[in-house]
C-alpha cells in the first residue's frame, strides 16, 4: 500500500475481533510514530503498551463507575468488556507537560502527528486502530494503574489496535468545503 492510499483508506474502527496481531507490527508503528515532526526536537510523546492483565483492572474501574452512575446492565457490561478486552493491543499515549502554553500546544500537535504515523503504519500492515480520549484517559486511577506521573505527563489518548469486526465506509465532506486557493 502506498502512502496516498494509506492516507485515504484508514478508518477508525470501534469494535474488534478477539484475535491476535503481530506485536512486532506495533513496535514498527511506534518507530514510525517516533519519526513524527516535533518542534525543537522535543519528542514529547510517550507510548505504553497495556497488557491484558492491566486492561482487566482498567475494565474493573470503568464498570464500577458505570455501576455507581446507575448506567450498568448486562448488555452494557458485555459491550464494554468487548471494547476494552477484544482489541489485540491497547496503547496509551501521553505527552510530556510543559509550563509554557505555546510549547504545550506545539507538543500536542507533534503528539497528534505521532499518533497518526502510528495508526498509518498499522493500517499499512492491514491492522485497524482507533484513537480514543474517553473518561478513563483523565481518571487518576488510570495514571496510577499505568505508572504515569500526572505532574510530568498528560494522557492524551488510548489507541486500540486489532482485527476489525467491521471497517466503516468513509464519510467526508467535499474537498471544496475545506480547501480554497487565493490569487
């Protein structure tokens, strides 16, 4: 698959089969992420591959929160369990914090580029992914569970990696709605 094809065909996949994926593909994707542009060569991204045992603890926290909020039933528990446990990998991405607001903004942009490189690398190998920023990414228990010091790093998302149950069709506005040329 060439780069243009990868850029135009990658899709966010929400649900995954409970099937393995070659872990060296994830390693190659991290290497691709590490090649992302970053101002002043700050390399502000950090990647943590989260194993099934740790994911099971994350799931416990999520289900407890759902129960405490009165939003848990058998169907939601099953769906949430599949969402957390079925993907072959969960990768937590964090950003090194900066006291400078402008630097933080630049570093976040660099991290977004790194995540895109990560997902495109996987897509090039036929592996699906999703970048998610749900409540667990901001939960202090997640920082503790993943061994991330919140005074040093901020979790900016989870990337789910695996074999898709379904790849959605593209839904994009016409290019003319987002691109114009000035004389």
